[in-house]
């Protein structure tokens, strides 16, 4: 019995010792793990509200329906501009954006007044197509001070980088170079050209001229006879062309117009003068509006370098990103082609502007 008891006692002691040992090993890592995990486990608990915060922020992120946008348009000087305006208005409506739209009748002071009024109304984002490049710094600074991002649409502005968020539009220098290459082909690299420039001081006028001029340097037998602004309009393009015809007559072999509208005005002037546009005088312009395709089908315009005005979708997408504090690319560039008479009839029905 005594022996038995001793055995039992021994077994009990060993058993409790092993339990204690197990307990220790089991508890220690457990104690460590929870120690390591406890805060982590607690943090999620503490983070739970934090995790809810982003969740609470998500619904607070703006959608198109919340967005209030001001757009300071230049005017309605060309078919291109009308197409752009229509794109902005249609996309705003489609997306449910509240759009405050202003037409400045081509006056910079009207655009500046419109921007000031958008700032006073506290819009989320302002889009502007700057009629000319200079003179924007004070009003852009006012927008920045009010925390309202500025997007430049289709024309650039000469301001410090931090005063606007993004430029949505074309590479005008490239357009000028492309126009020159087409002209070189049409004139077999030899002849006199006159240029109808866009609005004096406007980004596309400056760059389209520069692109053409630099490419022209590569063609020693082609020269620029004269160059003047037709203000991007048909009426002024016609007037300037009439004056050039009076001065240079049939010395003119080619016309380079910074937009299709001025080219169409020039075509009328050439016809009235008694020469054949597209044949006696080759004509290359920029934009690619329907009117240009029609003129190419008629044979009066030779080529158009495309410049896409349908910027509504990119504009509102960028505006929404900015309103939500996201970054947008500095230059949202358009993809564009060059079209001449051979493809005009086939393409005309598909043209969207
Ligand atoms: O080429 C012209 C319009 O700013 C890119 O303005 C735009 C230009 C376009 O009036 O037709």
C-alpha cells in the first residue's frame, strides 16, 4: 500500500510538473504572441473606427453629380470652337455636372471677369481656354488663393507652373510642322507661301507659326512671302487673303492657314480673284472640321491637320480628379492625324465635328 501510495504520489507529482511545464511553454509564446498581437489586435479595434473613417470618406468623395465647374470659353469664332463648346455642354449634361458656362466674345477681360465670378461662387474647378497667352497671372493667383484648381483647355497660358494644374489639348508646334510637310509635298518643295495666322498672342497661333517656320528651314526653295493674322475667323481670313492677292497675285503658290475657317475665307477670296484654289494655289490648314472635309471633297482645300475639339470627356474627368484631391497629368495630349483630298469623301460621313 505504502509502495502503491508512493507510486501514486510520484505519478501525481510528475503529472503536475509536466502540466506546469506545458503551461509555461504554452503560456509564454501565447503571452508573447498576444503581447505582439494584442496591440495589433487592439489596433484594428482602435483602427476599426479608423477603418470606418476611410469608409466614411468614400461616400464623401465627390461624384460628377456633386461637381460644380466653371468654364470660361473664348467665344464662337470658328467651327472648331463651336464643336468644343458643344462637347463641354453635352458631356456636362450627360454626367450630371453643374456647369457655369461663360462666352467671352473673344475678349480677355470678359474671361477674367468670368473667372472672378466663378471664384466668388465657390466652384470646385475652373476651366479656361485662354484667348491669348499673357495677362493671366493675377486672376489665376486669385483662384489658387481660393483653393480652386485651374485647368487650361485647348490653349496655353504664360504663367508660372504652380498657377494651373493641367493643359488639355494639342501639340501646336507639331501641327505647324505637319502642315509644312504637307505643303512641301504639294509644292514639290518649291514655291512661295503666305500664312494666315490665328489670333495675335494666342498659343496655337504662336506655336503653329513656329512649327511651320522651323520645318521650312529644311526646304531652301520654299519661302514665306508674307504672314498676317486673320484672327481665326472666316471673314478676317478672307479679308487678309484679298489684300495678299492684291499685293502678290499669282506669285502665291501656297496658303498656310492656322485654322480651317480662315482657309475657307481665303478660298472665297481666291475664287473671287479668278484663280483656282486647291490647284493654282495649294491650301493647307489646321483643325479638321467638317467644313474642311467638304472643301477637300470640292477640291478647293488640299489638306487639313487635325486638332481635336472634343475635349469635354477629358476635361470633366480631370476636374473630378482634382476636386477629389487627386493628381492629374500636366499635359493631357490629343491624338491627331493629317488628312488630304484622297480620303476626304470617305471620311466626311464619320467626322464628328
Ligand atoms: O484651332 C481654332 C480656334 O484654340 C486650338 O482656336 C484652338 C483654336 C482652333 O478658334 O479654330
